[in-house]
C-alpha cells in the first residue's frame, strides 16, 4: 500500500511539472513570436515611409497588416521622419506578450 501511495505522489508531481514546463515553453514561444512580428512590422513601416515599398494605405496600416499576418496585434505605431517605432501584442493563455521595435536608416544618413 505504501508503494502505491508513493508512486501516485511521484506521478502527480511529474504531471504538475510537465504542465508547468509546457506553459512556460508556450509563453516563451509567444514572446519570441511577438518580437519577430514587431521587427517585421517596424521594417515594413520604415520601408513604406522611405518609399522603398509602395503602400497606398500608409506606413502604419502596412505595419498593422504585417503584424496581423504574424498573429499579433499592432497596438502603437509612431513615425519620426523615416524612423518607425511599433509596439505589438500577442496573447497566450489570457496573458499578453508585448514587444517593441524600431527601424529606419542608420544614424547620420
């Protein structure tokens, strides 16, 4: 009987750890997805602002489309000349992973 109780306890602890690690892994993947989407959206907005990419709807609208295609939501887009700064948000298990990126020409150009 004691062996059965110990085995059940070990299995319960192992299952709890497995689910916990899966949740942490999923959150890490979501954070990386948000970071990649922010980078892509900022590059798209900066390219549209410079005229390198034709975007009839405007740089921030293009950034929103790119973020949406990456499974995230554009929450902020600021343009200062040719420099674009964007913030995107991705949801995982009711929590939000927020990432911010900036793109534009090198300083001094």
